[in-house]
C-alpha cells in the first residue's frame, strides 16, 4: 500500500463545481485540468440531478489508501480486543525458528 497522503480531498463548491453533463462533455479537458489544479471534485448533473463526480486520480487513490488503512486499524483493534495477538516473545521465537529453517534449507546465510 502506498503512503497515505496528508492532503484530503477538498469538497466541491456548489457555486463553482457543479456542471451539467453536456457542458462537461463539451469542455472535458478544461474540467480535468481544473480538478487537477484545485483538488476539488466536479459534480456532474444530468437532467438537473446529481449524476457523477469527476475526481483527480491521485486524490481518489489517496481516498482508497485511507479507507484501506482505516479498515486495517479497525480489524487490528477488534483482534486485539478478542485477544488475537502475539507477544513480542512469540514473534521473536517464530522469527528465529523461521530463519533457522531457511538456514538449514540453504535459503539464508
């Protein structure tokens, strides 16, 4: 997983970032550049209703990274509360045993 960026996706501004589908289609390159520059999504409407967002790819990657990290933290908290963890000593013993096995198989020096 890539490093989670500190900058969060900015909210769209209704006065500037809501665009009808036909206008977005006709000026797509301009709106893509604007999303990249402002880091704000564009809300695309269709028949006067919210239909989709145009979002910078890096910003969306960052959102997915943050969601994955949040999920992993929640899983870890739950497992810890249920006692599903290993002590430092257990991890150390298992690591030494794994290294010894690799050494015997000629995989480690």
